[in-house]
C-alpha cells in the first residue's frame, strides 16, 4: 500500500479514526499492518496476515532496511549528517541511521534520504528534529527489496509470491548474529499468509 497521510497504521481505532485496513475495504478482513507508519507519514506499508513475515520485517534482529525520503527545513551541514549516521540521543534511547544522503540541497528546504534498520515511534522525525532540521514531510520509499514503484498515493496491490520470498530472503540475509544470532537468529520454515 502507498499509505496517504491521515489513516492510522492499525486494524481499528477506539476513537473511530480511519485506519489503513479501512482503506482496503472487504479485502482487509484478517489483515494487519507489518509495522507502522505515523499518521502524518506517507509511503510503503505492507499489510498482511503472516505473523512470521511481520516479525522479520519489524524486529531489529533481522535488520531489514526501511528507506525514507524527508523534506526538511534548511540545508543540512556535514555535522548534522554525521550526527544522523553516528546516532543521536532521543528520550527513549539512542537512534542512528544506517545511511543518509542528500537528494536536493536548497536554502529554505532540502530533501534527504534516511535508511534505518529499526523503527520506534516517530523515530526518523525525532532524529531530524534533534539535528535541527525538522521534517516537513516524510515518505517511506522502500522496505527491504520492495519499492513503491508506480503505486499512487492511497492505492494498494497484492504482493506476488516472488516478492514475499524476496522479503523472507532479505530478512535471512540481514539477520544480525550479534543481536540474537545462533539458532535464535536462524529463520524457521513458516506457513506463509497473505500479503
């Protein structure tokens, strides 16, 4: 799904707000988001009924990359970019980017790409705020090997079996042994659900 700004990354909301599952209509029955995007963040969101895939896409142990494009205030300095790479201290602990690169640098605004392996609530936005460049907009463009492609805002499509296999392989390839390796880090054969 190319999630628009507004809907919550949830199955339902106790306050009656729209969720990404609502956007799927009847197709969304029994599905849930694999991870989350904040309500005001747009972009690639996988919705599935496959708990094993969800774990592999969201748990830091598997290190699956999530790539964000952020329109930020100002022009980021080399120091700000180094801080993003090296890690900044947030109220819930340190957070850093695996990679950061400038896509467009301007006077009042710039566009940067931020790649992370883990995700906490509003983490990318809070990291950008911490280095003095608040995000004006944020879009997740990639999860592991999958990109938005030509999927328009608010649209969704079924993943192909080959894409699901690619996601599993990506999680197997990037499992970080020092963060839960050994037998705990080895993927187990799983019954695959819908994505």
